[in-house]
C-alpha cells in the first residue's frame, strides 16, 4: 500500500489533482498546500493525516472537490475554504469548535458534510447555498458530538 507524507509545495506546481484516498499517507498537511493554484480535486479520504487543516486551503481557488474525511484532523474548521468548492467533506475526524459562518457563503456547494467531529455552537446560515443537496451536520443537531 502506498505510504509517505506530503512535501512542501512550490508556487510553480501544475498539479491539478491530488488523490491519495485509502493510502497510508500520514503526517500534517503542509501550509504550502495553498500554493497549488491549479488544483481542482483534493481527495485525502481514509488516510492517516493528522493535525490542523491549514488556513491556506482557502487559497485553493480552483478546487471543486475537497474530501478530507476519515483522518485524524484536529482543531477548528478553517474559516476560509476554496470559493468554488461544490463538495466539502470533513466528516469522521476530530475537529472541534464551531462551524465558521463563512461556510454559508460557499455559493457552489452541493454537498457539505462535517458529521462525526466534535463541533459545537450555532449552525451557520446556509441560505446562500441554495443548491445544497446534502447538508449533513449543518441542519441536523444530532450529528454533532460533544
């Protein structure tokens, strides 16, 4: 099975898809992940990543699919997310704190899933996300663990 950790990324990277789902990749997401300006898909589902999701993911201006589920991410959900993201999946981690109100401003979102984390506080206003089909952990209180 594929394993390793992510390197630091550079501004001139032309990487447009980062798919490591089901691998044994581990460690932290480098803050330099936000330099991947051509990235449209980041699928790190069911790996061994840990630590805080870096705020720089909000710089991934072309990303439409972001799946970081079933890892060991901790800390808060970043207040800045890729503006074009249509599927945002952060379920089954160990993330804490409130869902940022900025999540409600993701105009292209059709799926948002934060289930099975340790989130707290109010659910954000998602009225701008009029096309959301799945709102797991945004509309349903029972999906939050304390």
